[in-house]
C-alpha cells in the first residue's frame, strides 16, 4: 500500500500499527501522525533493531495492508450482490 494512503488514513491504521508493534504507545503514535520516517525511528528505538530492519518491517507491513485492504474491498463487493 502506498504510504500516503496510510498517512492519510492514520486513525484507521494506527490500531493496526499498535497490533504489530505493541511497544509503541498511543501517545507516540498520535505524535507520529503517520510520518513513516519517524515511525521507523520509533520502531528502531523501542525494539533495538537496525534502521534497515525497521524499514524492512515497515515495508513488509505496508505491503500486507495493501493486500488486506484489497481483499476486504472485494469481500464487500461480493456481499452486496
């Protein structure tokens, strides 16, 4: 999924971020407001991982959100028939 979409719908995605990276607090996530670079930094800091690993985790997570979003959208279309 395009990060601009995640940032634009941050309130929706914030809970999903919290599910994946539970050490991040609600206050931290509110302050980040979907900023990818800041989120990567917080993940790196909280989990003691490299910048590259934090970036990889974010990339993989965002890709999965796109898959989930797309399949959820198709499910809704299927149910309306």
